[in-house]
């Protein structure tokens, strides 16, 4: 089967990046050369992963290109450095050319690829990232920076979601109509093509953020991808009822991405935004887990309602909600935010706490659904209040 367009584009991008590294090295650009060379690494590494999983004939040239490129970075002697980089470029060209071989196969529809990126989840992540930018900048950042950062973050979120579809395809088929019709689970897009799509988006995200915004922003976005895919999806989700507690760190990364894009650094106030999303995640997802408890049980996923029952779950929801509301008031009390935020946090928190208390008193699907949907609006409104408070200050 011929590799997907995503793999071909990634391989061509890796070869182009390697060429730019060679040319910039001969031009004596110094630090600029190092930055440009670093941008070639993500697509080269992504091609190796794709080759290892799906196209073993590509493994030798792609791995050779990556190893030679790494050796070129390690060896400082000018002649040897340039020779290794040139050989890496030659190997990357061979790898890129080989991606155009093979029998054509159905690629899938644009709508299915959009579904792989989980756009509804992405929209909330982008909102928290944007508000993190505004709070970090102390006002409205330049439009070009906002556009570039949001595009890079969207690519990172979409890439992570696509990889999640690949890893969760087996349990998606067991969890009922809601997940059984997803593109990979239903077979409309092959697992290998979805993997290539996810890796391509992830690599492009790093190149865009590192090349135009700053390296810290790119590394944070990459850490979010790796944590969501490897730690949460691969390791925690199927092994512990605390999966969403620890895994919630992945969803708390976007505010840090926005903050780093605006400031070039991370400080304690940025970690406050991270902690808000981290504390919000368990009550939000456990409310959903109450609604689809049977689906998780059928798939063997040890979500809290499945393992410890509904009574313990609603108790934990109430405890985490109380901790969240208390924590969200603290930044206003120590002066990080002002009156606009304080009023919004108090009002929104009272609503969240009231719904959690009502669910504790009466465990019905209607109350769980109301809490779940309110939690989405709560997080969005709370971060908007942070941004407005910052702009109006």
C-alpha cells in the first residue's frame, strides 16, 4: 500500500528541512543555523516512527537520515559536520522518494480526518490557550503571534487526538454507538493512515511554533501530545481508576503554551492556570463517566464509576469541585486578578458546587448530564473572565 499523503508530505518536509540546515551551515549563520537545523528533527523522527510501524522498507533510509543528522549535530569539526549533514540530506531524499512507491489506496474523506482532530474538544483547549496568552501578555498580544500560536496549538491538539483514535480503536468498537462509528474504529480510515496524519500534524506543530514563536512554546505543545498519547491513553486509561486525575495534566498544557508564547517563559502565575484546568478535569469527566458507565464497563476501561461505583464517584466529584472553587478564588485574593475575575469565579463556582451537591443528593442521569454540560461552560467562562480582567485592568 502506498504511504498516505501525510507521510509523503512529512518525508518531503524532512528532506527540505535537512537541505535548509546544510545550506544555512555553509552560509555561517551561527545560532540561526542551529535553530533551522532543529526544525528538521521532528519530521525526520516522525518518518522513522511511521516506517517502523507500517512501512519497514522505509526504515533503513529514514533511520539513516535521522542518525546521520544527529551525528552531524554532535560533531563540530567543520568538514566532518558538513559531510554528515550532506549524507543525511541524501538519505532523507531517498526516504522521501520511496514514499511515492506502492499501490494507491483509499485515503478517506476530509470530514473523517476532521473528526480525527476532535474539533469540539479542541475548541475549548484553544480558548484556554488564547486566554493564557492574554493573561501572560498583560493585554492583547500582537495578532500575528496569536494567529501563529493558535494554529500551532490546533495542530498539536489535532495530532494528539488522531493518535488517540489509533490507540483506542479497539475499545471504541466496544463502547457503543457513540464511539463505534469513529473513522478508525469503523474502518473508514486505516490505522496506519490515521497514525501518519497524527504524526504529521504533531511534527508540523513543533516546526511552526519553534520556528516562528519560540522553542519553549513548541516543547510545551510537544509535551502535551506525548503525555496525552503515551501517559494517559497508552498507560493510565486502561490500568487505573485515577486515569483522568493524572491524565488531566495533558489538557492543562494549552494555557502554558499560550503563556510561553506571549512571554517566552513560565512563572508561578502560569502554573495557576495549569492547576485550574487540572482540578477541573476529574469532576468534568467523571460526570460524563456516570452517563456512559456501561460503555466503559463493556470495554474494560476502569473508570471510577465502574470500579468504585456511583456513590463513591459523586463523592469524589463533590470533593474535587469544592477544591476547584476554593482554588479559583485564591488568585484574586493574592492579587493576580481583580474584581471582574473574583465576581465571575465566585458566581460560576457557586453554580458548579450547587450542581455537584445536587448530584450527590440525587444520582440521576439528568443531573449528571447537567453537571457535565455546565462544567464545559464553566471552564470557558472562567478563562474568559481571566482575560477580560487582564485587559480591563
